[in-house]
C-alpha cells in the first residue's frame, strides 16, 4: 500500500508523516486487545453492512428512512409510526 502525503512545506509533510506513523502504531498495538471498542460510527457502519445483506429487497431503501419508512414498506400506515 502506498500513502501519498502532501503539505505546504517540508515541516508540515514531516509532521503529517509522524502523526500517520503514530496512528498506525497505536492501531497495531490495540488490534489484539479485546477490551477496545470501535468508535466514530464504527459499530453503526458494521451493522449497516450486515443488515443490508439480510433485508428483503423492497425494504432496503426504506430502512434508511427509519420507522416511518419501514411501516410504509411493510403495508402499514406511515402516520402510525412513532
């Protein structure tokens, strides 16, 4: 894998390179620790990927809309959704 680092000056590029290297090191050290939980929407992204595979085709587009969208696609009145 290649990562292209750009910056307005050599010192900015070096700082970005150092920060990226630190982030990779932290990720590597924590990857084996089962006490660490994903953050920044990681859980939601993981669930969304798996739920898309299980949702019936007519329901998939509506699932993004929440309860009202699901009620409408399942044959119920969307107005009754809470």
